[in-house]
C-alpha cells in the first residue's frame, strides 16, 4: 500500500534484573520498545527504516536493505577471472560492488529552540599520583560554533550531544539534551 507506516510494540529482552544480596529476592522487568517503521522501494531494493523508541527515552534508527541484486551480463571469458569491481554470482552475471549511503538531518527542538551542539571525547589522564593504574580518563567538551562536519574518532569515543542550556535536568541540574552515538562505519 502507498503511504503506509507500521506502528507496533515489541519485547526487547530484560530491562533490568537484580537480586538483593540481603534477602536473596530476585526481581526482573522486561523491556519494551515502540517501533515506527516504513519500507521504501527504490529500484531493485527495499529500504526499511525503523525508528525504535525505548523506555529510557532512547531513540535508535535501524536502517536495513533487502531486495534483489543489481546485476549486469559479462562475457563468458570473465566467469573464471571475474572483474575487480564486482562479484560473479552466476554464469555470465556480475553483481557490482557498491554502497548504500544514507544521510540523516537532525533538527531537534529540545525543550525549546535554543539548542547547542557539543562534541564530547574521552581523554586519558596521564599515569601518576592521581591515576596510578592508567585507567582514568576525563571527558572534554567543545561547542560546535558553525555549520560543517565532524568525523568520528573511535579512539576518543567521540559522541555528539544536543543540549538546551536554558532548561535544567531536575535530576542532576545539567542541561536537558540528547546524546547522539553514531556507529563507526566505512569511510
């Protein structure tokens, strides 16, 4: 059907489990997620976009591709040797190497329109009196001042945080916001 979305709830395994060591009483709670999904057909592929809303206010976007290979005929002499830009998948049939690249724009309004984008990175504390075992680190933050791009840096556990400095989190007094965890992927 055209212009359809799917909305459903799904079990997401154990939300939390704890055994009280004093009473030896165990408690377990299941986690549930709300999924908003659509499937888009583009040429020979179906792209599945599933927004997953968790109970801890986490939001995940799952993108999947399914469908059939995009292929082209090749001369029978290439069946054995193949070509550097594809894989022979059948007699005289080549599937070209390619990528599926998606770009997402996040345009949040977190507790209003006055949002700030931060880059946060983990930096090791030098081994010494304050860090005798070399396992300490600090989080360094910097504000993104102008439009542009930021590369991932998995060596520093780089993440991005969108915050509203004028609204305080009632639990810790810090600004309200969301942390964006992009997954490391190919260049």
